[in-house]
């Protein structure tokens, strides 16, 4: 009785530590990734493509930005393999180092005025490396926390905490840019934008200290001790669970494409088309991030009550409709209404993002879960996340109307709604185990 109680208490303590480590780690990784997103809309077109027309420079800057998304499935495959072969913990230490070093080096890249086009080339290479790192981060952080869950009843809430790292990282990135924008003033385009990138190396040190102190997830440890690890997890998961990977990518369209419109494209659109200050936009995205601190775990918790699929469907439908309200508020030109639109923009997104980690990770068996969840999650970046600002910029240039962007958001929502109906739902049920690993979905 006493031994059982000690074991139970130790399991609870490890669960808390795993959640904290996963959340702080993802916060740091997403700080790095979103910092680039924020600065792209404000700085990179002007500094690295100065000879281009403003619209063309914006497209060029967002194209470099999109390279990070193209790299994410590659990172998912690389780190997914090692996550299913050597463990979640070790792999997460590696992703943090890759991401942090690349972000630090972005702060040292010389501009077009200093080295010509070489600056943009270096920026592209580092963005690609960033994408590799973040591509392997998500799956491991979600599994590290979710696989410590002691019952089936709270997986949605537990897995939502690594998702919490997204608004936390977004908040820190925008806060850093806002702070150094105010501090550097007119020199923001000279040196102020670089400091938040250089500061990331300090955050990496903090993240490594925390992650090195946690234990491997019990699900992976049991698999390793029984010598049932997959020899080639990426190949195995593609062979037996391709449908699950594709559906995981498609359900994300309504979540990911709008997210990068609301948090990255808004900076170029707001300063160029709406004529509002960058500090107003930064403050609005800060507010949206703060709202997500509450809404992401809330919707993760609700998914444990009403079902993962039901919660996700409601979020996709709300996002499709919200796009029109968002554009309507922006088009008023009112500072107050623009701010309200930005602050509220992530709530429909969070209705999907809260339950999303569990919805995707639950459909894959333990031996290929890191690879399957990572590939499904990150493939969406190729068709939704990276292209979204480019598509929005092109739509705006060709139609001259923000309503075309609302239509794009609505189309993404329709795809996700259909995919959601086709997704398996393991809410409050045991996840697939080794006995069904070869049966597919």
C-alpha cells in the first residue's frame, strides 16, 4: 500500500515536471520561430530586398520566411526517427540546440547594404535550419507530457500545455520586438531588431537546464525495455498509417493558415494598407497571445468533456466565419476596432489548437507515435503555414480587397471540417497499442 502510494506520488511529480519542461521548451522554440515571423513583416523586406517594389519586397521576404515551413516536415522525419528510436527526452534536447543556435545567428546576418544578396542567402539557410529544429520539437514535447498521463480522461488538457508554448512564445517574441523598438527608436532598422535574436541564446541555456533534468516518458521506456522499438519508424508509419498522417495535415489547414495571417501577415498589411503603427500591431498580437494563455488549456479541457472531434469541428466552423468579421473590423480603419479584431483573432484558432495535440497524437501507436504525429502536424506547414502570407499578399495585390483573404480562410475551414469528420476520436479511450500497429487506421 505504501509502495503504491509512493509510486503514485512520484508519477504525479514526474507528470508535472514533464509538462513544465515541455511547455517551457516549446515556449523558447516558438519564441525563436515567431520572432522571425514578426520581424519579417516589419524589417526584412526593407533591409534584404531594398531594390524591389514594396509589394515585391514583401513577397520576397515572406518567401524566405516560408522556407522554414518547407523544412519542418524534414525536421519531423529526422527527429521523429530518433524520437521513436532513442527517446523523447534526448531528441528534444537536440531540437532546442538546433533552433536556438540558428536563431542567434540570424541576429548576426549582414544586410543587403553590407554584403548584397549574400545576406538574403544566409537568412534563407538559417530559416531552413530553424524549420528543421521546430519540425522535430512539437511531437516530442507533446508526447513527453501526454505519455506521462495516468488515465485516459485528461489527455486533451495535459497535451494542450505544450500547445500553450505557442502563445507564450508569440507573446515573448512580440514583447521583445516592441521593447527594443521603443528602446532603439529610429535605429530599430539598424541594430534594434537584432537584439531579440541574440537574446535567444540565453533562453536556450534555460531550456537545456530544465530538459536535462526530466525522465523519459514511461510509454517509451516500457517499449524500449521490451525491445519492441521500430527499426525504421518513419517508413513503418507511412506504410501503415498514411491515412492518419494525411488527415492530421488536413485538419490543420483551418488552424495554421489563419494563425500566420493573424500573427505575421498582419504586420505588413497593417503598416502598409491600414496605415497603423507597428507598436499598435505588436500590442494587439501581445493581447491575442495573452488571451490564448487561458483559451488553449480551456479548450483542451473541454475536449476531454465533449470529445476531441466535436470541439475541433466547432473551432473550424468558428474560424471560417470569423475571417469575414476580422476583415470587416480591419476595414473600418478605427484604431479601437482594429485592436479588438487582432486581440480576438486567436480565440477560434484556440478552439482547434487546444485539443489538436491529443487529437493527432492519439491515433498513432507508441512505437511510431513521434514520427506519425510529427509528420502529420508538420506537413500542414507546407500547404498552409508557409504559403499563407504569400497567398494573402498575392490575393491582396490582385484583388485590392481584404475580402479575398476572408474567402481564403473560409476555404481552409471547409477542408478542415471535412477532414475532422474523417478523423478517429480516442477521447477517454485507450490509444492504439502494439497489437494494432500494423492495422492502420
